[in-house]
C-alpha cells in the first residue's frame, strides 16, 4: 500500500488532527506547521507490525526440588543401621535407617501378653470360666453323693440294690440245683449240640484239596509254556542275528568290490580316466547297484533283528506273568485251606462243649454243689440285712446338706455370669492393655525411618552408633520427579500475578537450554520483607513444566536444587494485535502519539491508545489510524533539519 493511498483514505482524519495540533500549538505559544525534510535530514524509523505481545514481570528465584523433606526420628535413641547413602534412589515406604529397638521389642512382647491376659479375664467374667463351672458342678455332685450317704448311714441306695440282686441270683441258682436233672435244661443242651454238629459238618464240607491240585497243574502248564516261549523266541532272535551278520559281510564285499572298480576307473581327484571302455563303466555301475542292494538288505536285516529282540522280550515277559499269576492263585488257595482247618478246629471244640453241657444236664447236683450254693445264698442275705440296718446321723446329714447348698450356690453364680462392676473393671483392664500395646507397637514402628515419597537421598547427617534426639534432622530427601522455583514478587507487581500464569525461566549456569516454562501454582497471602532496605514482596511458587525431550531436561544438563534462575512472569498476553516499539510512543500532554513518516517525506502525528505493554514493545488498541507497514519515527523531530 502506498502512502498516497494512505492520505486519500484518511484525508478527513488528517485535517481534524492538524486542526487539533494547531490549537494545541496556539495555546502553548508554538507554531507547529508541516515541514519538508531536507535531503540531508536522517531519521531512525521502524514499521508498525501485527504480532504477539506479552506483559512481563521480571524476578529471580532459587531452583528447588518438587518436594524436599528434612527427615528425623520421632523418638530418641541410638542409630543401629543406616541403609542408604547420598544419591541413592528410594521408594515410598522404604526403610532408610533404624534405631536400636531391642528394648522396644521386649516392651511390645510384654504388652501383647498383658493384652491377651486381660482379654481372657474379660471373657471369663462375661461367660464364666468353663473350667470353673465344671469344677463347681463336680463339687456339687460330690456334695450330693455325701448327703445321700449321710442320710442312709453311709450306705448308698445303689449298694442296697446290688446286694438284693446278688441275693436273688444266689437263691435262684440254689433252687435250680435242687430241681436237677431238669428236662428243660436237657432239651436246651441237646439243641446246642445239634447246632454245633451242623456247623462242624458245614465247615468240613468245604474241602479245597481238588482246588489245590487244579492250581498246581495250572502252575506247571504256565512254566512249560514259558520254557517253550523262551526257546522259540531265542531261536528266532539267533536266526535274525545270523542273517544280520551275513548281510553285513555281503555289504562289505559289495563295497570293497565297488571301491576297487571305482579306483580303477577314476583319478585321485575323482575324475574319470580317459580311454575307459564302456564295459568298465558298466561294471562300475553294476558294482554300485550291488552295493546299494547290499546296504538295503543290511538295513532290513538290522530291523528284523531288532524286531526279533522286541518280540522275544514281550513274549517271554507275558509268559512269565502267566507263571506268576498261576503261582499267586495256588498260594491263595493254600492259604484259604489253612483258614478252613482253623475253622474246623473251632467247630469241633464247640461240639465237645455242647456234648459236655448235655452230659451235665442229665446228671443231678452233687452235695458239694448244693452246700456251696446254699452258703452263697446265706452270705448274700446277711449282707443285705446289714445294709438295711444302717442308721443315719442327723448332724452328718445337716453338715452334708450345708455343703450341697454352698456348691449349688457356686454353680448358680457361675451360670448367671458376672455383675456390672466386675464386667466394667475387666473391660477397663482390656482397654488399658490395648492402649499400652498400641503405644509399644508405635514405639517399635518409630524406630524405623521410612521414605515418605519416591525420591533421591540428598544429604545424610547420621552414622551407625550415633545418639539422636527426637525431631533432629538426620537425612534430607529430594523429589526430583520435577522442579519448582521459589521467588518473591514486589508489592508493586503482585496485583498482576495470578495462579496458573505462565513463567519463562533461564539459568545463567546452563545458558544452552532455552524456552524453559513453568506455571504459577501458589501465591502467599502475606508479604515478607525482602533485602536490607525493608522492601515488601510476596512469595510465589512456580512449578516447571515436564521437559518435552531429554535434551531439554535441566537435571540431565547438571541443574541442581539451589541454583539461581531468572524468571519472566507473563501477567498478560495478546496475539495478532498491532505492535509498535515503546521508543516510538511519545507523550503529548495527556495523550500518547506516534509520528508517521509518509512516502512524500511528510511527518504526521497520530494519537494512539495503548494496551499491553511489553519490555520493548507496546500494543496499539484498535480501531486505530495506524496500519501494518506504516513507518514510525524513533528519534525526535527536534533533531531534524526543517525548512
């Protein structure tokens, strides 16, 4: 676009602006008029452009690990083990160091035992001890027995019943002797004898002599068959072996014949000799075919021999198993025969006893048998009468009743369970023991220093055997999965700074890494005094973005926590706007203006409204009289020669 077009399209605006500045000049007492630059005048110019602009707040800060923790034991003690060293990578929860925990372990074991004992006591109070209840019930039963004895003069009713039964039995036996011989007893004995004889005949009828003979014959047949199989299979195997040896000899003969003819027909390098007759070549071919046939026959003979061996082993194994099977059957039949002989002996003994019982039933009782039975009857009667004449003491009964009452009361008390006071006391003991156990467990856990997060050991301030106090720093752990920066923004700029804004960083010690970016994550709500002059600033935290590639990773290039970084906070930014150098903007009263140099050499003053202010450039808000490509003066017209 030419400057002529610029003048035509905005003639009205130019007239208004000229009138405006003439009025200003009149008031100020200065005559401002259009000037033509001489051929010798020189101006520094720049072009209006469209682009991006950012308003920045520049600060400096210290590079830090994303998370940094000074670790310490929560209790005092002697350090027994240091597991890590500076630079080690550790995982969250990994042990880093341990205190001497022997006392803590013993204390924990003791509190566990106390807790177990308290719980057992509480359970006993709740339900009553099963052992105590069983003992109380046994005591009650014993007291009741003593009471019964006291009431009967230390004679139990069971003793009286047994004595009466003994008398009845003795009297019945004596009466049976008086009535001998008894027809009923004779009939019973005869029936027993018949039954015993029938049992004997049944057992004797199962003779296994014939079965044994048959089994022995089967064993003999199996052995004969085994001999035949061994003989025949061995013969087949030997014949196959002989055939294989013959085939081997035939092959060796054929091979020797072929090798001989081949050496006659060929040179040492394998080429055929010149001038050979066709008959020689035919003889070589015939010998080669004969060798191949002999090789084929040898292979078949080897297979036949292997097959004969396999069949011999299988046939002999099967025949041997038949012998073993027949012998096992014979042994079983013989064992069954021995069992039968024992059964016959038992049955014969039963017959003999039944015969003796029958003989005795036919006889009457002897005088000695009657006298003995009468004496037993009289003795049983005397014992019963003695028991019936026993007298009980009232004092003994009262004392026994008192013991029964006490035992019953003890059983009732255990069955009812504990009262509220006992239950509360036992519960309190359990709670106290549990608290002590948890405290001991915590003390044991506190003897181990663990990593609170994944990271790198930064600094170790302890050695084995060293005494340490609670909360005294012994190790620094760094989370280098990311980096952050702590800075302070002056109070004059803090109003522009917001969480989430972009920050651009650079490290003087690593200048080859460009375009480091981060974001503001936290702004302190309280100000701090900065420096010795007492200036006020607000702490701001910036977290660096993850590197896009290993080449842009600060840690890869040797960056360390604690390094100083220059930071430009992007507090405002716009894209695709009119941008002019800040040097081209000049004040005119309360108005900001720029000076446009036309193609014809004229200088036109244009008022502008400014937007975002960068470090070297400033935004011109639209709509505006400026367009991209306009030439702006950077130096003042007072330096130019006018005419």
